[in-house]
């Protein structure tokens, strides 16, 4: 049982490396309004000051915090093959506590002030330096003998009014980011709400209720117990008589700004916290405070992981079988890349030509396609259109006689002059331009459809390389698109015969 949380942490790193988001691992997500005390709660769990501080929105990117319990330094030095064996990469660390970032490969931070500066710098690199937010998380792992094995996700606080370069819909963006994390059915929700505000208006509880209607995954933390108005207390809230929470309600006392400014240690703050709880909440002192919160979170996460394991195992087994079958379908590794590329391109070209010739391996029976469709366009669609056109439509005998007279001048003519004949023929041929252009367009569309037909019945080799397949389709499509205006230009030139030696003067075999 004790190795469940470290195992999930290592799985989380693996899934992050391979970019897989299909497996939702158990974790604890911290949710709360801006300045509700989330950062103070997290620092009390770690026992160190390491989170950025300031006014306004400070947490502007999700922080995935993995706490790893390790043996004390003296014990590690004595026995390097003991419980610290799985962390063999850090056997040379001569520090009691340290941290590492996933984006800083092989860099170890033994100064927690440097960890804070790195969080601020990484936030500004991704989100800017003017209060912008980003959904891309920062992964921080802290090793210490004083922490319990935990995985926590600190999210930006719920805000209402945009500041700096934040967009007008900053509230909706923050809520959407929070919901994307807590909608995971395998996560526990740590809702933080200050004691000096009405619990009925808690934004954290409101969002938690949206995804966890029965409250099975929600734990409520009441922060800032010492800031309540004189003469009031949070006893009814802590006992669950105001709003019941199934996983429980835990009260904590945060460090004041004066404590932070005077660099009061977290050990002293925890002692003062216990003293305050003993004075004001003696009946709940053993079930309140930061230490009890850490133990409760570790216990809840461990049991939650145990409950999720069967489903996770089934999911991983199913995905493994799917990807293994997909991997097997790719066949053997390619040794000669040039020969394989030539073979694939040649096969695609052959399939394209066979579809036009009607000798393709896969022949459709539901509709015409390929060469049969092109033949239908020429002989049926285009042919019927030409037959419906009257050759002498719009041309009267008076027009012909007038054209002949104008071409002969004062002299009578026995034969029709070439100039008048060409003038009249051009006007009639122009009527064929529109159906001819439409015929070209229909043939072009069918040639495009042949590409999709060949793609639908692509060979296994081509399916192995989807980017190559997309490139082939793009090149062929671009080639057809490039030839379309040239073909249209040829159609236009056909209806413009030369003044001497026109197409009607050439032998019949020249036209075909």
C-alpha cells in the first residue's frame, strides 16, 4: 500500500513523456478563490516556503506537485541500497530536502527560494509577465523526509475581474481550466474556503458540486480560522452542520502576512496553529490543523488509488492490446527507404490509372466512378447538352444574307465569302463554350473523386505512413488544380479558328 502513490507518480511521468491523456490517473486537485489561502495550505503540507507570493492572481499556471518521502540524509549516506534505491539518480545529493522540475532536466534545486524563482520564471516564459494565465502545467517534485507521499495540483484561484493583460472572460477561462481537472472521475477535490466568508457563497464548493454531485470526491478545508470576527467561530461549519461534506471538513490556521514578512518558520507556525486550535476548538484540535490535513490527504489518496486500480488496470490492458494490434499492423521495419517510397508512389499511380481504365481491384457497384463516370459525362451529360442546342438558333436567313452582302460589297458573289462564314460560325460556336466548360469541371471533379477512391482502398504499406499518404493526395490534387485553367484555355482556343487554315479546312483525323 505504501508504494501506491510513488507508483502513480512514476506512471504520471511516463504518460506525460509519451503524451498520453487517455488514462486518467488519481490525484488531488486544489480549488479555491483567489487569496483563499491555497498557497499557504500547500506550503504547510511541504513545510517550506516555495510558492510565489504577491497581490492579485499569483498562481497563473497549474502546478503539479509531487511530494516524495525519502530517508534522512544521514540514513541515506549509511545505506544507499535501502529505501532510497529507486531514486538512484539522486544518490549524490548532499541535502536533506530538494526539488526538481520536469522542464529542467537533471537540475537539482536545494534552495527553495530558487524553486520559487524558477516557478515565477517558467510562468512568465509561458504566460507573460502581466497576469496572463495558461493551462499548461508546471511539474515540480519535492523530496523530503518531512513530507508524506502525495500528488497535488494547485490551480489558479477563481477570479472575477480581469487585471493586467487578462482577457475579459478571465473568470470563464479559469473555471473552464478548473473543470478540465476536477472532471476527472479519478481525482480528489480539495476545496479551500476562508472562514471569514460565507460558506454558502464558496466558489470552490460550487464548482466541486458541478462535477461531484454526491460529494464522494470532495474534501473541504476551512482556512484562516483566526481571522473570523470577534465573538464568532466556525464550529458549526467544521462539524458539517452548515454544509455537509462526505470526505470531511478540516480547519487550518494560515500564516499571516506579518509572519511571512518576518520569515517566521513553518515549524513555529504549526506550533502556534495547534495552540490556537486547543484554545478555541479543543474538541476538534486532534482533527484539525496542517499535520492532520497531510495525513488525511495521504490516507484518502492511497485508498482512492486502491479503489481506482481495477478500472485503471482494465483500461491500460485494453489500450495496450489496441496499440499492440496497431503496431503489428504496421508490418516489419523498413530497411530501404528509397525503394519503399518508390514502391508506394508507383502503387498509388497504378491504382489511379486502373480506376480510370476499369481494371481496379475494388469496383463499386452502387454508382459510376472512374473512367465509366468520365465516359458518362462525355456521352450522356455533355452529349445531351450539345443535342439540345439548335445549330441555327438565333440566326435567321436575313442575318446570313446581310452578312454575305456586307462581305461582297458592290460585287455579286456566287459563293459565301470566308469572312462572313467565319463571323457567323464564331457566333454559333460561342454557344458551345458554357457546356464545354461545365464538362471540363465535371471531369475535374471526377478525377478528384478518384483520389479519394484510391485512398479508401489504400494498400497496407500506404496506411503505415499517413503523412506520406497526405502528401501524395496533396500533390495529385495540386497537379489537377494546376491543369484545370490550362484545359479551360484550350476549350476557349478551340472556338477561335484561325483566319486561314481553320480547323474546318483540316482533315478529319487531325481533329481527333
